[in-house]
C-alpha cells in the first residue's frame, strides 16, 4: 500500500507510523517469518500469526519430498494437505464452528459420528488452539450433565 505525502503527514501528526505491506517489508530486506508485527501507534504493537497450511483437527501439514523425472533427476517439492474451509455443527454446544480441515479429517469426522465424537476421542497434541477450546467446552458440558 503506497501512501500519498498528505496521508503520511497526517499519520505522522497523529502519532502513527506508516503501515508497510508484506512486499515492502521483503524489499526492505525483511524476512518472510511466520510472525509479523503490525504497525500501530507507539506502545501498542500487536503480534499476528499468518495462517499455517495445517489441518486443525488432525495436525496434518506440509511434507517435503522430491519430484522425480524420467531420468531419475530429483528436485525439491512440497506435498500440501487437501485443506477445506468447513462449517461443522456441534450438537452438544448447539454451535456452528468454522474450521480449516483436511478432506481426510472431514471423512473421519463423519465416520466417528460428528464433530463432538471426533473431538472427544482426539488427542490434544494434534488439535489446534480453537479445537482444543471446543474440546474443553464439550468435556465441561458432559461433566455438567453427568453431575
């Protein structure tokens, strides 16, 4: 985003620094890190995480390997997971949840009988932060119903 001189002056007067885009940051010698700091008024720096190519339910992520030609020449390549943006319904919480899930995990959710059953059986290590929070809420609901 290229700002006009007038907007730059207005931002300087209001105490805000001009925002930089990802391409400007790379041109300036910045790295393409996972973490980036947004430009905000001084003292209010926010840390944002870019979206990973990782399934939120199974933890399936990017793998690397070789593209092998007919002459057996090997060049590096990435195997990306088949991710889909899906809205799944939680029956216990009566809530619709948007998740970024692999097609394989979507089949597993259907096989196990829904999102709630899948999260109850899933191990915490492979779940994303959103899915862990959902799992905790479901476990609390089950514990409350049992008591």
